[in-house]
């Protein structure tokens, strides 16, 4: 079993296609503390590519009520996270995720 984590930062001009609601999900830390995972998903278009990204943590909390407008240009900053692992069938698996750190009108 192995884990590989690669982070790549990005800044891009995008248009908003869809915005999800703010969400808080409760979980228990390994120390038994109750905490909340906070997120808000955004579907964006960059040229011909459609990208799903998430605001998480304080960035999600700070923008929980922010109005984002469809087909308006925004500058999005964030990072791509690539994770590689081996599943229970010993197959190598891959996952890419885009985490938004800032989004501003253009």
C-alpha cells in the first residue's frame, strides 16, 4: 500500500457554470474531538474544459453567502492535488481534485 501526493498551484480565468450550497459535515478527529468539514463546490469552465473545484475550510466559511453569477468571468486561484494509492485488489488508483483558495470577479 502506498500514497503519493502531488500539489500543483494554478490561477486561471474561468466562467461559473454552477455553484453548490455551503455544507458542513461533522466528524470525529483521531483524538475524539468533534470538528466540521466545510465546503462549497463550484463548476467552472475554462475554454472548452469544465472543472469542478471546492472551497474548503475557512475559504468555504468566508464565502458561504457569496453570490457567484453564471457565465461571468472570475479569476480563480487554487491547487490541484493528485493522489495515488493501491486499492484492496492491489490496483493502482488515481484521483485529481482542485481546491479553490480564492475566487474574485474579473
